[in-house]
């Protein structure tokens, strides 16, 4: 099974094929959606996409890590990370190998 990455170009092409907008309008629409999602996540807001999943920002505390090569303890600074939790619908589709028909 070959690994293939879905890109913005692929998303734009899918919008172009299914919705019938021009390629430029499709690209603008995809960029607008992704920009909106990103800006909300950066503000610390959760983003929920029904039947797909949710993006949340989680704060991690400072902790001590260890260099696996030397065993030296190193402090890991606190940071914010984005966490994705898939919906049950998506989990079931992946489990069954199906995709949602539109």
C-alpha cells in the first residue's frame, strides 16, 4: 500500500470537480476554510467538524526529559500543542475501511 499525502492542491481540485467553482475560486475557498480553522486554534478555541473530529489546544507543563543517548536529564519547556480527536463516525469508517459517500 503506497503512502500518499493529501495536499491543498488535491482539496482544491476536489472542490473544483464536485462543486463546479473555478479552480481559482476553489483554491480561495479551501484557503479561507483552512485559515479560519487555524486562526481559531491559534486563539486557543476548539474547532469541531461534525462527523470528522475536533481540534483542541492543550497546554503541557514543564517536565524533565532524558537524552536517550547519554542519559542526561534535560528540562522540557512548557508549550501548547494541537490535539486532534476523531469522531466516532470517522473511527468506524476507518475501522470498516469505508468512506462517507456524498
